[in-house]
C-alpha cells in the first residue's frame, strides 16, 4: 500500500535535541512539505478546516513531533500491564475507530522522540514486577506501524525488548510494511498481531489502511520470521451472511500460513475477537464526520451494557453473541488446532 506522507509537520523545538527528532526534521526539510513550530505538542492551533469533517481530515494529515513529558504509563488491562507511549493518533480513516472519541476534534498524529527515556521508564516498571514478566502494549492510542517508515520507533522498541529479560512488547496493526522488522533480534519478546476483517468491512469502513491480502501476507512474513503472531478480528459485524464472510476470512488466513509452509497448528497463534459496539457519543461523532456512512449503528438488535469504566454502550443481543462465540471457537479449533482464542467479547 502507499505509505502515509503528512501534508504538514509541526515540531516542538526540544524534539530537535533528540536524534530521532533531528532525523525526521532533516528528512523533510527539503521536501517542500510545510514545517511549523509549536511550543507544546499538546496545543496545536491554526490548522485549516471549518466543518467537523474538514477539521478531522486536516488533523489526520498532520504530523506533530514532540517530547513525551508524562512518563507515567497508563495501564492497559486486560491485554497488557501498561501502554507504551510511542505515538498518539493514526493516519487511517476507520469509520468506527475508538480514537474518534478519545482524541477530540483534531486527531493529529503525534510521535514522541525521547525513546531512551521511555525505555528507561519501562525498565522501572519491569523492575517493580520482576521476576514476573511485564507486558507493554504499543497500540493503545495509535497504529504504530502506520508511521514506522517515518519514525522507526517499532524497530527501536523491538530491539530494546529483545534485550530485556522481564519485558514483553505487543502491538496490533492494520498495515503491512513489516519488511524492516523481519531481521531484528526480537528473541520472541514481541508479539505482532494483525487486525483482520472481511473484504467487505475493509473496503467500506477501513479506509487508508492495508488491504486484506496485504495484511495476510505481512502476518505470514512475521510468523516466518519467528515472531509470536496474533490475529485480532475486530469489529465483528454480525450482519447479513456473517458466518460465510468470517468463515472465508479464517480459510484465507489458513491458506496464507500454509503457502509459506508454516504450520497452522503452531502453538503461538493467538486470536482476540471483538464484536462491534458503540457508545451514543461515538455514534454522534461518527455521523458528524462521515454523514453518508452506512456503519451499522441501529439500536434494534442491540442491547445496552455498562462497561468497566461506568459508561454504557450498545452491543449485539445475547443470541447472536452466543452464536458468534460458538462459530469462532469451532472454526478456529478446526483450522488452527494449536492456536488459542484469548477472548471473545
Ligand atoms: Fe483507528 Fe486502527 Fe483504523 Fe488507525 S488503523 S484509524 S488506529 S482502527
């Protein structure tokens, strides 16, 4: 797929004191791409756009390069212990994305250049939990692979975790530019998970991300490079002939692994399965930014559920949820007998 190129870059002056900040600046200084300066990466003003849709689109084309000052990591239960703060924001345009509600009206892409300080803090967290392993998630607020060709942050992070005893790293992606990661000494300490969905879902609601065949090829490549590999199917839409659509998707994954002579029974293949859900706030924002969307957000066939943080969301009714759980367990056990379904919600 075509890799993301920002329309404008905005630097915090202190970012240029770090090798990564300097490298990004030097790479773009003669490209003709607009470069601005800001006092704080948290205060970005003056971007073009009048309507909510225009403001959103312009922010997605903007890359902010800054220094991460808050080095208290957020927790990231249940998939990991902590969120590793490498990037906030994503150039993808997934209609349903959770970042719609968490990043405000101007969801710019922010990359943090003080990687050594972030890694030093990660070491502190590891020391607190040792000899137990500490797990860090790299995709809580972004898809870090979408910007890897500009930042190289994943390259550094995978290398760092490859050298630690007590730390494990994981991230999830809808992108495919994995070639620069294949030869790293990851030591099996990084799990790369690919977010997959049916062709229909990707074409309609996952714009500016890699296609299904590209993601499957990338998944097979990282599995062949010895990375613990995972699959996240999310959001699962229990609409239309969903059993056929998701059955075909699992068959395709099986074929891709098979083609590379990778054993589909491999024990390290994990599956995380998340059915579609939405909050009223997300529905309002999505409808404002994508007025023509046909994303299924009809309360009929859904039930209201309070989440762990006290806010409510619409999830599918009990019967389709039970059927989905049976369907995915059955198919995954048959096609990937060594793999494991970590959860389905
Ligand atoms: Fe959001 Fe992931 Fe899509 Fe990026 S790729 S817009 S993080 S869902």
